[in-house]
């Protein structure tokens, strides 16, 4: 039951797409563990379509509340620089409006921002900038292939030609750029933290480091093996463990 003591909120409901009033069923204040700033979580219900959602409002911020549940399938991680996230948001808006050429141009612009964020000069062509990112080990050959495909698609969007960009192309471009940003900014950072933690935990007595992969396969890697080595180099070390 909505708590009638809490005033309704004006929202643009994501479920029905209408500007609507939302009743507030309950509200709690939580302290952000990492940043130490309090924020409010409110469970609300759209008065138009009755869809529930959970929204977060930072107490100190004037910014609009953010829907935290149901989550968008494409919530970009905070580790991705804000100006790059904004570029992706713009690309999504283009896509949602059916502007598929414009989507690919925005995705290409995000690639430029990504290169600039890694110190690759704006003066170079994007093609050259992406190759330089491989030379600096920011991306690998596979990601270069993705990025170059997105660059070329963006060129189709940006230039007046007969070539078309389909809805599927634009949707794939969004998926690929987001996966790429996650890979570089989120998962690479997570893996570095994981490595550092594991290195710290390793004792001289443990001559071997045993890892369990998600697949249930066990890898036995000599403790002397560096995590910095490319995993593909360790295939000769892979042995299934009994049990
Ligand atoms: Zn609604």
C-alpha cells in the first residue's frame, strides 16, 4: 500500500512512456559505503500504468532521480568516464528515436572520445588512433577489429552515400561499443585488482596456485607464473584435477 504521507513524484514512466505522477510506497535513506554520501531509495508506482520501480536520489545532488530497478539492459558502469557515458546515452537516444544513421555517428564519436581518453591525439585519423591503442596495449587485435567496424559504420552514417544502416546494424553498434567500454574500463580494472589480491595472498609455501574457473575446469599454475602472462601462453600448464 502506498504511504499516503509521502507526496507523489512527477516522473516520465519508463514502462508506459508517459509523463505521470507516481505514488511513493516507501522511502529509506542509505549511506553510500564507498563515497560516504547518503542517498534515498524510493519504491514508486506509476499512477498511469501501475508499474513499480525503485529510484535513487542523491541527497546532495540536484540531478534527476535514477531508476535502479528494473534495471535497463544497458546500465553503463560508473568506471567509464562521464563524457564517454554521455556519448553512449546520446547514441541510445538516437536509436530509440529511430535515427539509425545518427546512432552510428554518435558511436563513432564515442570511439574518438575513448581514444582521446587514452592520450591518443585528436589530430590523427581515427583509424590510426585505434592502431596506436593496440600498440599501447589498451585494446587487443580483436577489439581493434570491432572498433574499426564501428568506425566504418560511423563513416557510412556521417557521409552522404547510398549505403544504408539498418536497425540491426545500429543496435549491434551500441552493443559492441558498450561491451568494449566495459572490457577496457570495468573488467580490465577488476582483473588488475584480482591479480593484486591474489599476489598478496600467495605465500612462499604455496608452491602452486590453484584456480577454479566458472566452467568447473581446474587450472594448476606454478606459483612462479606471472599473472601478467597472456593466459593463452599457459595452455601447456592446464591439467584437469582429480575429483
Ligand atoms: Zn507508467
